């Protein structure tokens, strides 16, 4: 079996699995906010995890607010920025390739009177930095926030977040980047990023589902959306998911130790794409000429339906998706691909293959063999 849907949800990292098996057996279990000695032990452990995550990501421990994952993080950042802004700052600048958690947050505040300006995306899948710079320059004193992702979940295309961050700093505008697919898949240093807010989702990095955090340059600018007993310095009510938090620390620690394998992964991906394109020269790699996550390929053979390819691969025990898990049920080209100007014959044909740091060359080779067989069968071209 080859699981190639890490962008949808990553299986538990082997170190996390090992840690959890032992942890569940031995305990302790207690509320980290209780004042008895077991509670204090839990609190001490949780704060250690905060320091481990912060260190791995170039942040300070106090800048990390644990939560349930990125949809919650995104909602809280929007709520915080939009409820505290000056009345004169009514514009949100975003892109056309954001995850639905960002899209719907924008819609929510648009229904409440905010103006949402969408930056163009180039056919490469990269947000158009010149368009962004013009929009920002023209409106800078009216902008409440910029929300543009760091890496796209469907194509894996890395966005010009460094330039965006620099421009936001020059114009004194808040920059929130949805870093869900970026952090834990490539090098990241929050302090150097210049971002005001970033988000992390546990189930994208091999930690437990239902865990995650916000990194905030100035956490006092956050406002709670879940009220409770003052946990997370009053920024997120509810007993912390301490077991999930522990797995986040284990996952980031493991990533720190394995990230030198990222260049190998990128190499395997290049070989895989070359192999398929040599056999099927009409195969289209989405974001081919852009900088992409080492782990992600989105590929289509025009005229061959992505769902049919997915079923063929599944019959070989290889698990991929069409577009993203969230837009898999859309019968049409996803909005991300439409924003890139991709036509339906390609858009309906895409499958996304997403692996992880540590994947083997043989995994890619097996996927290539199965994908070529699927293309041959479904397109009627057998002499590739
Ligand atoms: C780019 C991006 N943002 C946000 C999310 C939402 O993350 P979560 O599942 O942790 O709520 C996802 C998940 O697919 C994602 O890919």
C-alpha cells in the first residue's frame, strides 16, 4: 500500500506512534490546569512542548497558542484582526487560491461590510506579486489585513510570501499567511518570516488530528473565539489537548532530525515526473515551472478524468486524491485551478500525489508504473 495523500492528512509519524503507544500505557492523565502535583506535571510537560515547537519554528514559546488545527487558527486570526481594526481599515487582501477556511472567513467579513480584494494568480500557480504590490500601494491605509498562503494545498506551489511580508511591513499592514501546508514540509523561521500570524495543523505534520497552533508575533493582539477557564492565557478556552500537544512536539522534533532528506524527496519527485512525461508527453504537471513543495505533484493527462485515474490507482493500493480533500466532491475544475486559468480538460483530469519527507524512491517508481498503466488504459494509448 502506498498512501500518497499527505496534504489531505498525514498518517501519524512513526516517532509519534511509538511515543503514543508508550504514553497511553504509562500516563499520566490529568488536567494541566489542576493544581495538584499530577496537573503540574502535565502543565510542565505542555510548556516543554511549547518550547520544542517554538524552537523548531524560530518563534518564542510565548508566541504559540495551542488549538485544534488550522481552520480554528484561521477563524481566530480573522476574528482578532477584524474585530480590533480601526474603522478606516476595511479591506482584506487575499488570493484566489486560498483554502476554504480562508475563503469563508473572507465571505463572513464581507457580509459584515468588509471589502475583499483578490490578487491575480499567474498560470504558474504563483500569486502575482506585481498585482499585489499595486493593490497594496493603492489601498495601504485602508487595509485591515493581508491573507495570502505560503504553499498551496492542491498544487504545492510555493507563494511569494517573503516579498508579500516585506511589502506588508513597509506599508505597516498586518500579514497573516496560511502556512498549513508549508510548515513541517520545508524550512521555516517565524521570526525571520516577518509574518504577523502563521498557523499549524497537527494532522498535516504527523501529529494527532485535532491539534495545532497559531504563531502570533504579538499574542496580545489575539482575541478568543472559544471562551472558557482562561486557558492559553485567556486566548483559547477549554482544557488543552495535552496529548495532541505532546505529539506536535514529537513530530516537530522528528522533522528537525529528518529535514536533510527533503532534497532527496525533491529529486525523487523530479525523476517521477520526468518518467511519466517521457511516456506521456501530453501529461501536464500543474505549477511545473514554479517552486513547489518537495512532496507534491499535481498531474493530469488532458481528456482523462481524474476520478477514473484515482480509482485505477486505488485498485493497485495507491491512494491519491483529485484536487484537495475539501474540493474532491466538486464535479468541475477546482477554484484553485480556475484561478490559474486552467481549462476543464486538464482541470478535471488532475490527481494530487503528496508524500512526506522520508518517502522512498521505490514509492515514486511504483506510483509512476501504476499511473502510466492507468493513463494507457484510460486514454487508449497502449504503446507508450
Ligand atoms: C492550506 C490549508 N489551510 C487550512 C486547512 C485546514 O486545516 P485543518 O484540517 O487543520 O482545519 C487545510 C487542510 O486541508 C489546508 O490545506
